[in-house]
C-alpha cells in the first residue's frame, strides 16, 4: 500500500469508487456524474460523460459489460478543446482487466456537445492536426495513431522495441502470449518478472498514466506498449521517454481493477488503439510464439527456443534493416561472395547473430524455419546470406533491392 500512496500523493488525490479528471492547473475536486465517471475542477461533466460513452462504444457491448467503472483524466484543455486519457475499470479481483485510450475532444458549437475521438480512430488524427491544446510533438505522434497505419497486422513484425528491462539482463517469462484480459481477444500480452524488477520503456515515445499502476507509451508509428501492475511508477502526462527510461517496478498494483497474484509486469503490444497478437513480432531480438492455450508458448532467438518458465535475455532493439540469423538448429550459416551457392564461401555467421542488411537480390532457393525463399541479403560487410536463414520480421527486402 505504501508504494501506491506515494504515487497518489503526486497526483494529489485519492478517490475511491470514482474516476479522476486532472485539469491543467492540477487542482482536483472530484464529483460523481450520471455516467459513473467523475469530473474534477474545470473539466465539465458533459465532457466526462461523452468521453466515457465513446470509450464504452469503442469497447463494444460484450467487453463493456465487464468494465464497470470509468476514469477520465483531462490533461490539457481550453474552452473548445481537450485531451487526456480514459480507462474503463473493473472491480478489484475480477478476472477481466481494464481498457484504456487517449482521447481528443472538440466542442461542437456553443452547446454542451463534444466531438470525441479515441486513438485508433481516423478522427483522432484529424482532431490532433488542428488541436490547439497539443504540443507539436504530440500532434506528430497522434497523427500515426489515427487508424490508417496497419503494418502490425499486415505482415510487418518489426517493432523497434527491446524488452522492458535493462539490456543484458535475463528475466523469466511467467506467462506466454495471452489476451490482455485472458479473454477472447488477440494474444497480445506477456507476464514478465525477474532481474532487478525495474521496468523500462521498450522504445522512445510519449508516456501516459491512465490510472494507478498503468503506463502506456505511444510510439511514433502507430504502435503502443502498455505496462500494468507497476509499483513506484512515474506519473506521465504525455511525458517524452527514451528507450530504457525507468517507468516503475514490477508489482501487484490493480489501480484500474483486475487481479495480480504475484509480482510482475503485464506487458501488452498495441497498434492504433487495439491489442494485436504479439506472436512473431520482434521484441528484444526474440520472437514470442503462441502455445496451444493462453499463457503457454515459447520465445525464439535464432534457433534457441525458451519455454514459459524459462529466462530470456534482452538483446536490445532490432533495427529496421537488420535481421537475426536462424540457422534452423545448426550452429552457423555460410556467408558467400554472391547471391547463391555457386559463389565461394566467404566465412560463416553464428546462429542468433544480428546482421545489418545493405540490400537484397534474387539467387538460389533455400528452405529454412520460416519457409522457402530465393531472396539473398547482401550484408554491410559485402558478403551474402540466404534470407531463408535470416528473420527480419518482413517477408521481402528490408532495405531495398541491390542495383545492377
């Protein structure tokens, strides 16, 4: 409890059973409204109610039935516009977990009606482009979260993310891919713990704290990373963070509801405001793979497979023009002087090694763990390796085709 109280003191309010909206000035006077959310200070009850309604509509009737409360935090506003966070909460100890978004609102004329858009909706980017309450950086990042980028679900599994702890440390995978609430949604989440228990940002972005125990970071390309059950965490209201920024510590905090029986971070991958399956995405130079049931599965680095309960080392983020050598259970892969087995061997590269790719070209066909390919990658040292033995997260060239 002491950890939570210290964070709440920074917010300057503890309100049991109601949501909290924090105006720019920081003064908080919470009063309940009909929607079940609450409003503070300069934030109008109309705004809170309409943001809550937009969130429940976005969740859908089936999911919203398990989300019994709402917390709206207005981070910045004027008479016409506002933005902040909204989280639909669950009772403490419930099987369901909370659902959260960023919102932008614009007053519709002089009346009480607001036009509300949540991240992942096209109107979110539209409102961000003309908002007077966002910083220049916020406007740029929000533009990528307007539902128009779909790389995460169209076969591009490059995330630019490390794992949420220090590079070089190894943590335990307590739970493999599962839905964020263990329900029927995409298997987007992992349960992780170990090392020094310090949870770090997986990538640069803008960080937000929808409620006690949770941080969500919006990244510049539509991806978001979400961290729950944190202790000692920062209060982030659009705070710029870099990869490796200390966000908080693993814990059992359930400030938005749900349950946590043992200390860990519940890490989730999102894109355009939606949870996306984490399988095959490259995070910390590992590929997490689904099991036959939620919380099972394994993690793959090169040919090394680690089951749930094992430890994975954070190797850092994989660059967009890099790949991980997967020798398909062998120790090395040959490097050649050209794109095919007819060219002389120029050396070898170890399984699990990171390689930087200058360009790609067609050559002889080979079959690796991920299928058959005739694509060859010219590395930045001038040698070539078959793409069948390099996992890049993309089925095709990652740095263009080589010239004639």
